[in-house]
């Protein structure tokens, strides 16, 4: 992935995730362009995801953070500016008879061998972390958009089915025949029951409309549009034909999970900081070149007496406690990063196992609902045939039709839950934008076997000077391919 290809003269910018779709006639499929660029179609879940990614300012901020971190490498590896010094004064202080002496000096600080490379590695890992944080934000936002679209599809489907159920319920709840002149307690009780049923049906209508409106508002909020903006008729996303394998999902998460990748880069950065702290025990040198001459001779080259000099300024490394403390700090930081990586890997693995188990249970419930729905449809068809011969069986036929609608509602809810499980797996494995579940080759580094951590110093060793071999932590290999 190497984000710092400017060394080779190449700067990689983020590629567009989706192509733009033109020619949409539905006004609801043309979102308001608030972030620049061309709008995409909202008629499919991919179009909604693409538009959400395009207009979201948080994602843009994460992308700009990544692009800004790409500029850390040239700053970390740059040489210090050379220092120029000019001095002019009398050879004998306080005397007007002596000649003036000129001194011209140029100095350049030279870091100890390997320091600039390690500082560049630290900057590299920081850019990698920012990149994977951007990918993680993009991954989670795409998953949230897919879940919101699935809820929108479910709300529209439930509204359609429940409207049919309410129509049948109104046919079944005909008002009782009551003689207003000679009413009795039984007739009043029947009328009160009818009114209560009518009020319950009205409450269900309002609840369905509210859920439908909330699902639409949720999509419009993510699209940065008005809450009442029109939306096209949703299209139900197709479920994958093959269900994912647990081992394949864990292997895919090991390779593609941006959260795990960011944690691994942070761990590698901590290891590089350890090596850089070891290099801090060696001094940076100041190489100085200068020459002295008398002012009058400077303008007469034939008799000029120029005395060139070359020197090295070497700092005295006497404040070692600070360096040992810095080295211990980086060691503890490395162990913390290692623990965080293992915790993230373990959590991702357990989440994948939980999602796979829920996916299996949803699949079993959906298969059971399919069989029950098929049986209910056959019974409703049979009742309709009997009604043609016996009109008095109309009530039984309507009840059978309501049973079919009830199972259709349960089926729609289970399909939406199943779709959410697939989205959750795609987010965990880092493939939400591709939405593929093909098996992959196992990763070179197992998910729960991170890079081993060198032993740390004990707090009791603060005042003990140890040989440098104790802290020979290897520098992690470069990620530049």
C-alpha cells in the first residue's frame, strides 16, 4: 500500500469506489449535490452507498488526515539546514593599532547512522495508520448505509403487507347489527368491542406510517438531504447464493481488516521507536569548516594568509538517565501496542464466529418459515376454492389469507436480519465495498499470533546501566513493496 511513493515520483490519491450512473428519470434518484461532483443513482443499494460515501464530511476529514500524514516522511528524513557564521574583530581587544580578523564558518549537523531511516519508518507507519483509519471509517460508513437501506426496504415491505392485512381485518370486523330502540348489555358490549378493534387498526396504521417515515428520514440524513426528500422505490438486495465459511472469513479478516491492519502498523511503529531510542545513545555530529584571515590581507590575495580549519563538535553524552527512561517508555509502549493488536484480533475472531452462528440460525428459521408459508398458501388456495361453492366460508378464507400475510411479514423480517448478518461479516472482514465472500488463501501471519515482543525492563532496573545488547530490538521490515 505504501502511501509515500513520492520518493519514486508518484503520489497515489484515493481511487473512486463506484462508477457514476447517469440518466435517472426518478426525481428521488437525483440527490442534491452538496459536496461537489456528479450525483449517482439511488435506485440500488450500491448507488445509495456510493452517494453516502461521496457526501459524508467525516469520511472526507479522515481522507485529508491520511493525505496530510503522507507529508510526514520528507519532514522526518530531511537534513537540518546548514549554519553560516561570520565574525569580525580586532586581533588585540581594546587596541586601535591591531589589525581586524575575519572568520567565516559553515556547520552542518550529521545524524548518527540509521537515525534518519528510523525516523522515516516512524513517519511511514503513521501514514499507514491514517490510511487504514480512513479505510475503516469508509468500511463502517458503507456498512451503516447498507443496514439503513435494508431497514428502508423492510419498512416499505412491511407497510405493503400490513396494509393488506388491515384491509382484510376491516372486512372481518363488520359493525354488529344493533337495535337502537331496544338495546341490551350484550349489544353494547359487541359495539364496544368493534370500536376498540377499529381504534387498534387505526393505531397500527399510524405506527406503520411512522416506521416507514423514520426509515426514509434515516436514509436522507445519511445522504445529507432534507428529511422529506423523495426516494425511489427500493429494490431488495439479493442474498449471496453461498454462505460464508468461518475459517475463510477469519483468513479474510486477517488480510483485509483495516482495524487490525492499523493496530499492526501501530505495533510496528512502536518497535521502530524502540530502535530509535537505542540510536539516541549515539550522538549527532556537527561538522564545522572555517577559515580565519586578516581583514587587510583578504583583499590582497597575493599576500593573504588564510588559515582553513575543519572540526567536529561532539556533544558529551552525560545525561543518560533521560535516554534510559525514553528507552523503557518505548518498550512499554511496544508491549501495549502488542496487547491491543491481540485484543483486536481476538475480538474480530469472536465477532465473526458469533455472526456465523447467528447466520446459521437465521438460515434455519428462514427455511422453516418458507415451509410454513408454502403450507399456508396451499390452505388459503383451498379455502378460496371452497368459498366458490359455499359463500358462507368467506370468513375462513379471509382468515387463511391473513395467516399467509403473517408468515410473509415474518419472512421479510428474517430476510432483513439475514442481510444484516452478511453486512456485519463484510464489515468485520473489510470487504463491505466488494461484498464478496469467496475463500482466500490463509494469511502469512495468523490472526492470533502477533509479532513477539522483546522482554521489557523492570521498574527496579531504573538506576542500573545495562549494556546496549540488552535492547537490541530488531527494526521491522519496511512495508514498501
